[in-house]
C-alpha cells in the first residue's frame, strides 16, 4: 500500500460506507420506495388514474436519465463523487416537500424531475464509484453494507409514512419525509473524503484510447450487461411501484396492513444485500447475478397469486431477497468486466438505461391494469422481463482469473 497509513485508510473507508449508506437510505430507501406509498392518495383525492400517478416517475427518468446520466458519470470520473452527492441529497429531499403541496399534473411532473435529478446525482452512481475506488478485495461486502441503507430506509418509510399520515395528513407527511432525507444524508455527504481514481496502466498511458469509453462500447459484454440489468431492474421497479396500488385498491387491504407488507419486502432486501454481498466476494459474480435474477423471476408471481396472509408474507420476504441483490450486483459486475477508471462513464450509461426501464415498466404495468381491469397481464410482463435479464446475464463472459479478484489492482486499498 502507498500513501497514508492504514488507520487513515480504514477511517476513510468507514466514512465512505457511512456516507453511501445514508445517501442511499434517503434517496432510494425513503424517496424511491416511499413515494409510491402516496400514489393511492393522489388517485383518490385528485381523481388521477394509476397510469398518471406512475407516469411522474416515468416522465422524470426518461428526461433526466438521458440528459444527465452519462454527464454525471463523466463528472464522477473527473472530479470525484462528493460534489454530485451534495447536490443530489438536496434535490432529492426538496422533491417530496414540493409534492406535498402539489395539486396539478404540471407541478407533479416538475417535482418528479427534481427527484430524478437527485437520484442521478446523489444516488447509486456516485456511491457505487466511491465504494469501488475505496475498496478492493472486500468490495462486495462494503457494497452490501452500504446498500443496507436502501433496505432499512425502504423498510422504515411505509411505517413512518403511515404514522405521519395518520397524525398530520398525507401532504404534510410527504413534506416531513423530505426534510428528514436532507437532515440524515447531507452531513455525511459533506464530510466524506474523495477516493483516488484507479491509476493508469502502462498500456493506457501509452495508448489513451484504452482509457476511452469507446473501448467498452465495442465489447459485446457491455450490451449483455446493459440488457440484463435493464430487464431485471424493470421487473423489480415495475413490481415495487405498483404494490401499493395492487394491495390497497385491487385487494382492498387496510393501509396499515399494506405498509407492513411493503416494509416486509424491504426487510427481506436487507438479508438479500448482506447475503449477495458476501457471496460476491467468494463466488464468480456472474453466478451471483444469475442467482439474484432467478429469485426475482420466481417470486414475482407469488406476490400476485398468494392466497393466504402467511403465503403473502413469505412471498414478500423472498422477493425482497432478490430485490436486495439486484441493484448492488450490477456495479460489482461492471467493475470486474471493465475496471475502475471508466466506471463512472460505464455506470452512467448502464444506470441511464436502467432508469428508462425503471420508468417505463411501472407505467406500462399500471396502464395494462387500467385497460384490462386487473394486474394479470402486467405480472406476466414483469416475469418475462426477469427471465430475459437472467438469459442475457448467462451469456456474459467469465473474467480472466475466474473470481472477482481477477485483476491484481483490486487487492490493494486506495491511496488517501
């Protein structure tokens, strides 16, 4: 190891994990999984359709992702993730505050645009790059612990949202959640230290084209990873974004029961993130990715068809395990396939593509429900996407060396 002594490295790594944990806790756990809790209130109070309330996320992701996704990746590679994280936390927290006062679709879309910008600039992208640079052999474990923020935030938010709604009404509840997001995540994003980028190899120094994103775009593995992640993220996003509408309106479950069930999904995701992060440091990451995608494909039908309360709870936990590993495994696979120097740009493209799927699929499922009167066709679509994701991943190459430590540069901590 070069540079600062090991205690400083460990301190930097600990702060990086904490910053990623609380950023993902707020921007993904609270916002991404919390906002759908309020969809049925928009439908009931404002008379909007299911397709309209899910279209806010779709519209925002389709606009913001292509415009800023790759640009954010370039900024992360060049300047580091911290600046983007600060902007993202503020924007993501302000969005629910604005949504709490929304009465028109125009305002609804405007604040969802703010939410999507916060997600791109402060969510998975900068945190994945930051952790990948700070950690080597234990990258999977570090990513797993940081991504617990999503599971814990997502598990808490329906319960907190329900309690706040009962006490203050759903509009004030949204605004309180936004303020909590900023209060929890902003201090850690401010104090986290920038990691070093991966040093250039001799070949990259001699031939700058080897450091170009174009080299990645010429590899079939990039497109297999993008297709696989798009399909699976679309499947889990389409499921989670419609669960509240399905359980509260189609199955007429009580608000508290729905909140507890959605919380159970995210509790399952905590176990999934820990398990898959642990496995990713020991198994070939392709095998772990296939396991995750197979779990997603087999558990989505159970959420729709489960007849008893116990079966529904088991389905929720099982789906949560797959959900927990889904987002986390993608950057680990990308780092193994393409290295760290270009990871911001690679993940900028991949996460933009994932954002498109995450935007379009929930709205498509909701539109099928509006058209057919039930969620049957929508759940068929979700399962088909999950199977497609697993199929694409099955064709990914196995990196040289076989394991997640195939490149020697992964085994040394970064300089501080």
